[in-house]
């Protein structure tokens, strides 16, 4: 797809240097995502453009990223619905919409800190409640 759009890209797994001509840096490895989420403002989560299902949006949200995804998020329906209501997650229907969303979210990214911090508190409370329930069983 990147080739068809004449975009120059580097795969993270190839460990090649980026150049001024690199349009896209594609992280295609496991276990390193939080490093990239911590320095990103907007994240496109793969798997959601095809009927495979999108990736879990909670980790990039914890790092303050806006999420852009395709329509196939059936494996995290409740989470994506909540994020869409909070205007932290946005669905792109095509390449042009994807590009426009990412561009506008980069500009808007400074305004999401308050929302992210509130979301983190909710998540922490849910984890604490689940931990308390599991602890009784152990």
C-alpha cells in the first residue's frame, strides 16, 4: 500500500537508518510499542483496516496518544465505543480521511492531556477493583 502511494518507508525490524526522504517509519515488532507511544501524539492502530480486528487502544491512550483506526474494531468494541464518545479515537474510512484525521489531531494533540488523565484514573480504579476481587479468590 505504501509503495502504491509512492511513500518511502523503513521497517523497524530492518534496523535501517531514517533519512530525510523517509515518509513512514513502520513499527513491525512486538514488545517495543510503549517506547513509540511515549513519543507520539497520534497513533494509527493496524489490523483495523481489514477484517482482522484492531489492536488494543488502551496502551497508546495511557501515553496520551489520539487513536486513529479503521472500521474493524470488533475485538475491542466497548473500548473503542467509549474512546469515540470521549473523542480520543477516530475512524478513518479511507486513505484521504486517514491523512486528514492524523493531520488535524497533530494540531489538536495538546488539548487531550486533561481527558487522558481522567481516563487514566478510571482505568486505575477498574484495575484496583478487579485486583481486590481476584485477591479474595487467591
